[in-house]
């Protein structure tokens, strides 16, 4: 609800998608190898295997990569589904032979589509903590990451493991959730402890009172949009 409240004040065509054209090691380990996925034709699950043949990097469009977590606008998703200029289909065929394709498909389409390439905000709205040096996957968040997670103002975070201490702290300090209970909000009237949950549900729950969480999200998105539009203004001046 808080995220919807904040996003209701920003342009609807924006796509929050972390991306870069510097694909680095992925060019040789993801883009050029040719793989065969037995899952496409076999009932038994097994790992993909590699063939000796290599393919060249596309020249009709530039490859991009980034976070597999994103928030896309309806107009861009419709473009990917309909593909009225054929770019989404062409890129999809290429990424059909690509490991971890969610880390590149939408990024490549949106950055090569003239209609949408200026609608990106380079952020995935997640707090993620990496090892130093970084490994292939981020480490599981622990109680030691709590302060940095909150200070990031990000509405989402990953990865969460079995650290009950961290999850309990999030429930009590951020969500206001009681043990084995519900997240409190205007939809739940807890003034009468004798009422059941069904009896406590407020039927008219459209009223929204933004709290500290909404303010943190507003600060994050406001800062990103301020930087984004400042750069656009700079380009116009130049």
C-alpha cells in the first residue's frame, strides 16, 4: 500500500530496472556459448550441456545486463507481448539460448527500443548485500545488515535465510506485526481484543495513512527521479 501511495505521484511510464551495457565476463560465459537444455524436450530434469560451437555477439542491437528484479510499466510489458516492431521477438529468440536470461532480456529490449529507452530508472528497488569480493549470489541477510537495509530506504530486500532474529526485528520495528499475527493497518480494527479477526476487519479500508515506511520509499524514489531529470535537463542544455 505504501509503495502504491508513493508511485501514484510519479509518471506511470517509468521502468525501475537496474542495467548496464558493460556485460563483462557474461559476454564469454553467457552470450557466446551455445547450450542445449534437455528440459525443452525431456520429461526428466537435468542440467544444460554445452556444445563446442560459439556464436557471435549481436550487431543489430547492443546487449545489456543487470538485476533480475525489476518493476516494469504496463506500456512496456504490452510492447514486449505484442512486439509491434519485432524487436522483443528477435531478442527473445537470442535469450532463449542464454543462462539466467532474466538478467538481460528486458534490459536489452528496453535500452534498444527508441520508444522506451528514456523511461528507465537505473534501480531495482532492492537492498542486496554482497560479499567482498562479490560471489555469484549475494549473501543471506543477517541482523548485522538491518541498519544498512533500513537506511537504504529500499522497499524490498534479499536474500533472507533462516535468521529468525532479523525477521522478528523487521516484523516488530518495521511492520508492526505481532508474533503469529497480522500486519496492523487501517483495515484491521484491534480496539476490541475479544473480537475475532473476521469481526475486526474494517470493510471500508480505502483510507491510507502513510507512515515512516512510506516516507523512506518517497525519499528513495524522489532522489532517483531528481537525479534522472537533472541529467535530462543537462543533456537538453548541452
